[in-house]
C-alpha cells in the first residue's frame, strides 16, 4: 500500500519546551490512524506540522507523497483539516457555511450543488441547512465542520480531537461517517484523548510529552504490556490501592471500585495482594486475571502515572 502520511524524526520546539520529539511514524493510504494521548502530549502540534501551519524545528514529514516543508501549498489542495475549534461562522446558516468553504477551496461550480447536497445528506444535516450554525448542538457543529472540511474532496483528512465534548450518540454518528469515508478511500489521521475511541482505529500511536511510546494495531499495543494484569474488587478500594502501591506490587491503578495490579508472576502477585489486604483488614471479594485495556497499557508506560 502507499503511504499517505510519513514523518521522520519530526521535532518542534517552543523555546526550551520540546512539544514534539523526533516523531517517526507512517500511515497507509485508506487507513484510520489515531494519535492518542492526554492534553499536552503534542497531538495538536503534530496536526499543525502535518498540515503546514507550523514549520518543524527538525525532521521532515510527507503527506500524499509531498514534502510538507517544501510543498505546503500543494498539500493544502489534497487535505482536509478540522481543528479543535473549527472556523464556523455562527451567523451563517449550515448551507452558507458550506458554500463559503466551497468558495474558499475554489470548488468548481460544475457539480458543486450536487456535492453540497450529498454532504448535507451524508452528515444528516439536510433538515437543518437553513439553521444558523450558532444554534446547532455540539455534535451537529462537529458534523458541519467535517462537511466543510470535505467540500473539496480531500485525499487525507486530519481531525484534531473531533469528538471532544460531544455526547455519546453524536460520537457514534460521527464515527459512522468516518467509516463511510474510509470505504471511499479517504485516509483519516485523527487525534483523541478518548482511549475507548482509539479502539475504533486501524492503528494507533501512543503519545506522551511529545514522544511516541508505541505504534501498532490496538491488539498489538495491548500485547506490549509485560506481565499479568490482576483485577481486585474489595472494600475501601481507594485505601486498598494506596496499600498495594506501598507494598511494591508494581503498577497499581484505581478504576472506580476496581483496582488493576500489573505483576510479573500471577501466583506470587495474587499471594502478595491477599496478604497486603489481609494485614490491612480489608476484605477482598474478587481477585482475577483480566485482559489489559489501552488505559492499562498507557498507565504502565507512563512513569508515575495513576488513575483515580
């Protein structure tokens, strides 16, 4: 397959801050690739570098075979970019916003009307095309932003946390649209802080403090976790997690009323957990081996990370 996006040691500094540190990654044409990480990980910086908005401090990137630093103008005709705060005009209607972006991208008049109508139907916005953008719900604004980013038929679509703050139903609808775009051959490069959303991608890259921790399929990334994951259900889970951390049992993460403990050996880990909780007089109701989630992988990969 052809590579739609490729970076080689891509780096961006802001003074003494290294926002992106030697990112090397490739995305195949027609793939949905997710760049996953918390706030401040470097996701937006990566997006701005790949779309030519920022210039790298070092390294290089290619989009659809074009070098970003040397051919940024040509790249803009081949990509769609939806930033976290997409530039919708609240006083314009849904139709007028799409028409504006059609003019901005110099979409030919021939076939434009059909293209706009298709995008309205595609995003379920046809009944709302005369509504002002400022009066749309969060999910509908995101779908309108996506429609505007697609008006010129881009080959590669960059989406920076496209469902941030959007309700679950709208997130589901948004992903239905993305899957349809993928069947049409569009490459989608998106960033997200939602680990459950990352599960929907063909491949993901885990980013933390500007550095790529892992890059693979979701199952491949989960397979990188070394050791056995035990789930503990007990009384006083918060206090119990503190006790288990102090016992030196490895990575201990609190998920509501459950505790995940990553141990080297399952039997020894189980014995040590039971002993630590017994000594603290905390009843243990369940202790079992489980399959890791992406959150477990992320927690184990980030030094000092905890979850409450």
